[in-house]
C-alpha cells in the first residue's frame, strides 16, 4: 500500500508524521510505504517571517532540514512533481512516475506579485523568506514618511498577519522614537478591515487607539515606481514612501498543470477533506478551496483528521473523523501583548483581551513549533 504526499510544507510534514505513528507496524512489516515528495530540502516556519522583518529572529531560527523533522518511517524524495494524474493514481516527473494507492495533496499556495504591474520593482512583502529579508533591511533604515500596508486580494496565507504587521509597525516606530514622523495606512479589498465582521470591529478599535489610518474597498491594480503611488480599481491614488504589500496568491502551479483548477485551489470536501470526485485522494492546508483560514493551525487540525481516516481504512476500520473547520490564530498587538481567535464552521471567533501571557504563549510556541512539525506536540 503506497501513500504519496505531495508537498513538504507544514501540512505535508505533519500528515506524513501522523500517518507514520499510526501505521508503524504496517510500515515495519513492509505492507505500507509513506513517501513525501518535496522540491525543498528545508521546512520554513512562515509565521516567523513576521518577527524576522523586525529583527526579532534569525533565518536559522525559522528554517530546519526537512529530513530531520520526518519520522524514520517516512521516505523523502526531493523531486518536483510535474503532473498529478488522479484518474490513473500516478505522479509524473520529468524522469519517471510513481503509482500510489492514496494521495495527499499538500502543495500549498504561492504569491504572484508579478500580477500587479510595478509591485515587484517598488513594493516589499514578508510572505516569503527573500521578501522578508529585503523588508528587514528597508525597515532598519526607514526614518520618516508614509508606510502603506496593503492587502492585495483574498484569500492569502495567514489572514491576520497583515493586521499584526501593522500593529507591530506602530510599536516598532514607537520604540525607535520616530512614530510621530511616520504615517501608517492599512488597506483592505472589501468593505471592512478583515473578512470576519467581529474581528474587523475589534481591529478598527485598535487602529483608532494607535492613530493608524485604514481604507476599505481598496483594490490595487498597479504601482507607479516613479511617483511612488498605488493606483486602485476604484480610481484612487495613494502616495507612499514604503509599500508593504500582501501580494495576490494562487495555488501551486502543479494543480493548474494537472487540470484540477485554473487558480490552483483544489476542490475539497469540507468535512472528509477528500478531493471531490475521488475516494483515495485528499487535500489539506493552503491548497484547498475551503472557506477556512490558510493558516498553520488549520493544516495541523486537518492533518490529524486525514491521518486518522487513512490509517483506519488501511486497517479495515471505518473512517469516522471529520474536520470541523477549526482554526486558531494568535494576533500580536504589540511586542509585549497578544490575543488570539478561535473558531470553526459553526462557531464565530472568540477573543481574549490582549495581554502579556498570550504574547509569551506565542513566543514559546514559535520555539516549540518544531516539536509540532515532528508530530509530538
């Protein structure tokens, strides 16, 4: 029995490790093979990029060798999958193929800043390692002017990260003693500052307290590098000295190339996480088209469901686990305080008042994450 996992990010790594723990006897007896296919040798803890731009962590703190994180029962193949042939249960590479009995698609999402003219030459972002390192250097020398934090399209990874970045920018400039010399503008593409109304109202209060300006129905279509202006679909033009963008996102190119979905989002059952139309193909994490956050906690909860159901089927038991839409996100409101939100398909977000204890919980989890990736925590 061959279980193929495509994608060596958080979702794929967790699923592989959880499956290996549940199928240890079957692996030892040679009845089951778990193989993860990844183009990257390292796992990047992407929430750590937010701290990297403020020089609170180093690259080595948020990047680990994937081989060291995988259970010994998991085989790692550092190969690029070219096509997912779901009908024939086959992965196709440039130099061969691999037949599977079960497939887990964990191909994640990617930023496509090139889709906004001028953004790649003038804008900054922290949604990949290269961009975060460049932004860190830019923030280190920024002394005064107008900063725009602009969410360019949804969905995107870690939905609350732009809010955190905006609040931390305020605190960063305050600590440096230059907040009075810096104007901060946050923009969002719909009619409120966050998708969920209760979160939006909470965030607006924090922005108002900190004198952070915000605009809604703000959809950038181009960036003028010479004038340092953002042009929007609504006809607005906003000047900036530093543009921090959350670029448009798409799913993985292999999903598009395989004819599964043009934008790379995999049609997925919201409870079983089966790819629609297939019994032995599953998807989780950022790559799904589900109405849930593209966040690490979601991948974590989904991986538990998938591992339980796939291992149950292999053992001849009914797959009864269901994903409830559960998500949990920390929100850093300063360098000393944080809150968190918790919700699922049926329960709206709940908050706690920002406090120091929650902040230190988040800082602690940043260090403990590698235990989570190994399937221990």
